């Protein structure tokens, strides 16, 4: 009955004459639909941007947790190692950091199947659960083994959260503000990193404070799990599962009654109600989906190969040489990162995704060129520190303007609804693999090749990214997910 009801509603739209006018007898919903133009119903006006905002603010708690757990061990590792008796063991310290990344890889692999299987809301709740368990284990442990297990659980939640957040925000946001809301995830990540820094400041002087740092993270994780129960489910997911009546209810919460039928008509063009498609892994790698999956994977790969994590890692050393304490240095980097993310949020739906990506990668190339110049022998010593510090801050700012927030948003937009969740999972897994390799190889490359060559390599990847974006990336600003899918996906 749901499928018949939906088909009838849509066929009415398609049969209507272009000369038909809506009368006052029609309710609020029909008043929002204009006349037929070239066989397609046009929407009058935009839905309210306020309706989906509370749902999105709850969803980005997952990104806040992601940033917090990335930074929570920075200031706590030393005191933690003393309490757990692995002080002086670089292997143990490395495992405390990298186990979390390994868990994130596992979480990202399964994120698509979880998001499609149980829905976006339940996906967030399953993301919060291992974070609560893992952080509690880490906070209460007296052994390194339990700490590593806790970090693994936290990492699984970290891997699951960003993928589901990107899907959810793209699917519940109106097209005209989807870029702005998509930037919220990056801003939340920056706030999480800054929060971890501020919470961790007493760790060096207060015995056992590192345990408090882990306990604190369970609060937003629990809030995410509880508050998501009151949030709307993704109408796209419901419609794809054949639950059109529930999709209409959620659309009314998110957009208002006057926009429901237009949105349902749009979704019916690409999604198939009452059909649950099983997407095979191989479908992502060949055939009609290859182009968009390749584009997404390449964007994430270039994001990491541009050297962002290496620059973040090396920034403390750069600032230390300039005589800036590590706490102040990390705060400066965090503030610049947050500032750039806020600017990106303002510009995302004005300039568009493609312009921000190109400008961002160009800015990063210039910043790494400054680092190369600083490492050259002909530069006066008085200018070296200025170029190094300035280059680092410019790099972080340029990254946060585009290369940071755009890829996850863009991928959630360009993937067709049928493969969106699983394609995001595939690309996020590729992201974590490249992330791990860059982190693993950066210090050996720095030791054997020197900073000049390493930063030159990063600059080369930034320029390669500019060329790739110019040639392959399509602009998605202001377009519905259905319009984007029609533009990118070839016919059978």
C-alpha cells in the first residue's frame, strides 16, 4: 500500500497540466508546488533552515568526540605512561596512539553496512556505545593491555561516526544550506581537539588527571546516544527501505508540511521504495559507479598525501625552535584551524565546493613552498623561523578552508543513494590507510631525505590535487541530491 500510495501521488504530479493553477482549497503542501515546467515540478521557495538544525547539532556530537579522542593523549601520555608503567617505551607509547587509528579503520569499513542496515540514527547510537565502553576502560585501567583495548573500542566509534555524520547531514539538510551544515562536522572536530587540549592542561601537574580526561568524554557520548532517540531519521534511508509514510513524517519535521510532497517526488526519481538493494563490494570498483567512487577515494587520498597530519605532528617542533611553548603552539594551531573552518562554513554555499577545494590546495602548496624556502641554506637565520611558523599557520588555515571540510561533504553529495553509505565506508577506509602510511613514513623520510625534499613532495601532491579537482570534481552547490545523481551517473 505504501508503494501504491507513493506512485499515485507522483503520477498525479506528472499528469498535471502546465496551465493548472493551485487554488486556495489546496492545503499548505500543494501551495509549495509550482506549475509544470518541461515536465518537472518546480518548488517555490526554500524550506526553513531552522527545522533541521537541532537534529544536525546532535549528530555532530560524533565529530566533537572524534576530535576530542584524536587529541586527548597529547598532554596525558606522559603521566599515563608513569601510572601504567610503560614510561620510556616508545613502542608502548606508539601503540596507545596507533591502536585508536586501527580501530577507526575497522569502524569505517563497517560503517556503510551499519548505516544501511539499522539506519542513520541507530548508527550514531552504535558509534557512541564503543566510545563510552572504551573511554571507561581507559579511565579505570591499571594495565597497558586494558588501555590498548579501550583505545581500540574508542577507535571503532571514531571510524563509524564521521561516515554516518556525513551521510546524515547531507540527507537531512535543505540543498541551499547543505554546504553550511556540512561544515559543522569540521568545526565540531576542531572544537573537540581544542577541548582535549584545554582539559589536558592540568595533566602534567595533577596526579591521575589523565583519567578525568577519559571520563569526561563519556558525557557527550551518552548525550549523543540519548538525544539521537528524539531526532529525525534520514528520509532518504526510510524511502529507500520502502517506508514512504514514515519518510513523509520525518520530512515534515525537517522541512515543514509545505515541502513534503515535492521532496517525495524528487526522491522517487532515483530511489526505489519497497526495494532493498544489496550492494556488492565489487559494484563500487567497476561499472557505472566506478567514476564517483574513484573520485571520492582520490580526494581523500590527496587530502592525506598533502601532508596535513605530518604538518600537525611537526608543528610543535617548529614552534619550539621559535621559542613558543607547546601548549601555546597547539592552541594557536587549533584556533587557526577553527577560524578557517568557520570561514569555510560561511563560504561553502556562496562560492561552492570546487572553488574552495582549488583555493585550499593552492594555499597549502604555497605554505609548503615557504617551508622548503625556510629549510634552504641561502635564507638568513632571522627569516627562517618567520617562514617556518608562518608557513605552518598558513598551511593549517588553507587546509581548514577547503581540503579539510569539503571532501566528506562532497562525497556524501555525489554518491547515488543506492550506494551512498557503502561507498562512503570504502572511501573512509582508504582515508585511514593513507593516514596511517603517511604517519608511519613521515619521520623516516624526514630523517633520510630532509625537510626540504619532504615538504617539496607534499607541495607536489597539493598541486596534483588542484589539477585533479579542476578536471574531475563537479560543483554541487544548491543542487538536490537527485539532481547531482542524474548529472554524474551514466545510464545503464
